[in-house]
C-alpha cells in the first residue's frame, strides 16, 4: 500500500505538487509491501493509493482525490493540530502508515519535514526529491539537480518525497474515495514546536509566484536595486509575478520570497521570461516546470539562452521597455 | 547561550559536472569547496545570537581532514572553535549514521564539560540534499526540532547553558516562511533548529578573523565505521539536451516578435 500525505491550499484545494505526488504514486513501480510485485514500470498499480489529509477536507478536495485515483482518504481534524506542528502532524501520518509499502509526500518544505519525522518514528529510511522508481531502485536529484543518485532503500517501509514537477498530474477513472475519519491522542511533547502565530506580509508571500501563469525573472543583469521598473511594468501587463535569482536576493535588491531555484520557489508558469539571468543549475532547478521559457540576455552563449524556447539578445532594460510599449500600443 | 553549528564541506558547483572513476561521486578535480549556503546563514545566526547572549559558537563537521578549512572559515567570521569528526570518505555514511555520530560527539563533549543550548544545521546539504540529518539528530538527542527557519531571537532567554544542557536552559523565538506567511515559533532549549538561507546576510571575514582562524582550536574525533551505510548505488548525469532556441532578434526591434509569442500563449492582460 502507498500512503500519500496530501497538502491543501487555503481554499481547500489539493495543491499542484500533491497532485503530482499522487500521480507519481500511481504510476511508478513502488513496492506495495509484502507480496512481490512484477509490475510494468508504467503499468497499473497492483497496490492501492491512499491519502492522508490533516485539517478541513473540502468537497472539492475529495472530488479531486477521487479523480486522481485515491481510493481511501484518512482524514483527521483535531483541535490540537489546527496549528501546524511537525512532530504532531508526523505522528498523525504515522498512525495510518502501513508497516510495509511506501509513505510519500511532495518535496515541499512541509513534505520534507513531515517525511523526515515520519521516517524516524517508523524506523524507515528516507529519500528526498525522488524523480523515478524502477526495478533497480530509486532515482533522486542531488547536487541541486546537477546529478541524479541511484539508490536502494532497504526495509519494509520506505519514505520518499517527490521532486517538484517529477511528473505531470494525470487523472484516472474517477472513484468515490472512502473517507475514514480517525482520531489521535496528541502527545504534549509533540506540540512544543507548534506554530505560535503567522504573520502575513506581502513581502514574504511566495504563493503568488508559485501560482502565477506568467513569471518575469530578473537577475544580476538588472544592474541595481533601482533597475526593476521595466520588469515590474511587464509583470503588471501580464498580471503575473516577479521571480529573481539568488544574486538579486543576496545583494538585497529584492526579498528572498521572490527567489526562484533550488533554495527558493519552484515554479510552473505557462511562461517564464528570464531577464539578465545566466541560467546556473541552481536557478534552472526552480523553473523546470515552466511550459515556455523566454530569455532576454546580452550573452547569446549563456545557458539561459541555450535552454530557452525563445530568446532576444540585447540589453534587458531596452528590450523590456520596448515590449511594454508594444503591449500598450496594441491595446490601443 | 552556547551554540553548535553543524556544517558540511561540499564541492562548489557552478556549471555541469563529470563523474569520478567509481561512478559514485562527482569528479572534484578543479572544484573549490565551501560549506552549504543554508549553513553559512546558520553560522551567521549563531554568531548574532551568541553575541546577544554572551555565549559561544562552536562549529562541527564530519568530513575529510580538509574539512578543517570550512571550520576555519567559520572561525574567521566569528565562531570560537571547531570540532572535526574525521572520515576519509564521508559519502559512505547514511544520513542516519551522520546524525548518530554527531549525537555521540555532542554527548562526549558534554562529558568533557562542553555543552550546547542550541544546535543549528542547514535544512539540507548542497551535495546530498537529504533533508533529514538535523531532524534525525534531534530525535537522537531527544530535543525538539524546527526546520525552515530564517531568523532567531534570543531576547528573554537567560543565555546560560546548564551543565549537561538540560531543559530549562532558555527559550528562543524562531521565524520561518510557511505556506501562509511568516511562522513564529517559541521553543524551550536545548533544541535543534534547521536553517533556511535568506533571513540574514553571512558576513565576510575580517583580517583579524583570518588571523584567528589560523590558530583556531579544533578538537578532533575519528568517525567510526558507519552502522547503516549509504544507500547509494551510483550517480548518473542528466542528458544534455541540444538547444532548440528560436532567436527572436537583437535589441528592442525584436519586441513585437516577443509580444506575438505572449499573445499566442495568452498571458497578456486585456
Ligand atoms: C547551494 C546553492 C544554492 C543556490 N540556490 C539558488 C537559487 O535558489 N536560485 C538562484 O537563482 N541561484 C541559486 N544559487 C546561485 C547560482 O549558482 C547563481 O550564482 C545565480 O543563479 C546567478 O544569478 P544571476 O543569473 O542573476 O547572475 P549571473 O550569473 O551573474 O548572470 C547575470 C546574467 O545577466 C546577463 N546580463 C548582464 N547584463 C545584462 C543586461 N544589461 N541585459 C541583459 N542581460 C544582462 C549576463 O549575460 C548573465 O547571463 C545557488 C547556489 C548554490 C551554491
Ligand atoms: N557530514 C556532515 N557534517 C556536519 N554536518 C552535516 C553533515 N551532513 C549533514 N550535516 C548537517 O545536516 C544538514 C542537513 O543535511 P542533509 O540531511 O544531508 O541534507 C546540513 O545542512 C548540515 O548542517
């Protein structure tokens, strides 16, 4: 059996990365515990995929999980878990984790943290940022995506996190999931690390960035803290979001919440327009999910231009200003 | 407050890499080394927190003899001393082995009279990216653990580490970015906190810092043979895809061609 920890957004919808993780669970050769499996890599799962949801469970989420092939939803709504506490949430997940098989979550900060706690609590080994599973074992991203590690986790239960965009969510024959509500006695010690309060400030909200259909990226090529006017205007014309490289956050030109890459957000917009960004591997790790990649760069040989679908060679300030003018002109 | 920061020596990778002869690691010839970026921020947070509480900062690494360079780099920016747990080939250690060895060293230091109120790690090491050593270490020590933390505030903490670092040796406020905004935690010490870069700017070493680093006191241990052993079979490199870029043009004259593409995708606001 495979159990997936399902994250939902504030509107109660299943997050994109959780939908990816469920699709991954369904389509990859995961050991489902006990009986030997000789399943084709892309064949139908011989085991079942179950989900765990902590907190409110909306009708929309139940419906989405059914369409993603989740047969059983373990649902826990507990007053003591209303605020996030990794240890307590992990215990809630462990309570519905089988002794053998696979427990997995998407490779978000929450997913990473909960799976590591759950691995220790179940005595299992854990692999982070897995991208595929086959007869030989697991394949995961290491060195910020520059290389893949092929590994094998021994033990009856394996705990995984799935790298963002390792697969595209795919729906299957819809089922009506069985919802199993359960309860938990929360250990006092597990609440020591509970969130005391959450402050919502525009500057550290990365959710706009991860959900935007269009992201304009800005790197060192912007030149200075005062060089963002054109890119921000373009963001506005696209109703999108600004994403930046680590050089930009490192120099203090923009807040860290806007950083895209290995140590920033991983995004999957319809279009990413990278302005003055060289395309370092750690930056590329964050934009693998972009459907169309556009580069605006003075250096035609830069990795970003080479990896892009479309590119304009030139100074980003001049080019982006001209793009803005053209958009305004066509609006009439 | 006495703080221990766990740092890992990792190759500094900018472009593509090649594999070594065994196929289980990357070829490090010609590559520089550094501590992971989350750990640089952890060191900075430790220095600030220790300064605010008249405490000390010790850095620990499990790695080859050369990893003393990373310990010295931390002393150069303000750490007080270092602990080198020498392992000729750290890649044979599983994350659970590393956590176990660090836990044992922390207990041994406590017996020698050196205790820590707070243990900092990075969220994940830049090379293996296992996302678990800090959490496993916390369970081994039976301390609470937070991850994804960007800033710390020791205001109100008594700053004194009790002998053996027993609970009640202070409290700390920690902040990190969660899915809905900045999350604030308040935690009894001793504890483990895994740091995510971005909350503080790591400082550069001063001249006196560099001088101090040369004479830094480093306690040495030998890492035992790993118990679990790394689950790695080998490394593989991603396929390099041939470029299929369409150059729309040079300079501002190419702008209309890009606007055509954006219209085609349908992302321009009406
Ligand atoms: C462990 C680790 C984690 C990291 N995580 C991240 C991460 O999450 N995100 C991230 O982005 N980086 C990350 N990095 C850093 C990464 O390696 C690069 O240093 C960084 O992405 C480079 O940023 P950049 O492209 O803006 O700057 P540069 O590499 O300096 O590139 C600037 C580009 O701008 C172009 N340019 C200059 N002037 C102009 C102009 N006027 N008009 C148009 N183009 C111009 C140049 O040709 C060049 O291509 C990480 C590094 C490490 C070691
Ligand atoms: N060999 C090591 N020596 C010291 N600290 C380590 C070592 N390996 C991991 N760590 C710490 O644990 C954190 C998480 O590492 P990992 O779980 O390997 O991704 C790192 O950022 C370090 O702070």
